[in-house]
C-alpha cells in the first residue's frame, strides 16, 4: 500500500479489474494527489491504497518485468 505522496508516474492503479498506469499527477488538498490516466477519468487519491509498481531485476534481453504489489 502506498500513500498518495509515494505514487510515481508509471505506477499502476486498479479500477474495476483493470490496471491503469499513472500518466501525470497534480497535488490535491490535504496531501492527496489527482492521478491522470490514459483512457480513464482522473482520480483523486486521498489515503493509502494498493498500487503496483513495475520492477525489473534483470536487464537481459527477453526477460519480462515483474510487478511488485
């Protein structure tokens, strides 16, 4: 779980079973963040939520990145 201030561009947020990467974000009141996505309306995050962050332990050709949830 991440706080709104810990979210980064590229992190993934789930809505209705689909994961959307954060494309942009703006500061909201009381430490919140307004998260912007492609193909979905902006979302105001005001508390800690489950956010996935793509990570890769190997930079080798043909390896797939994993998700840290």
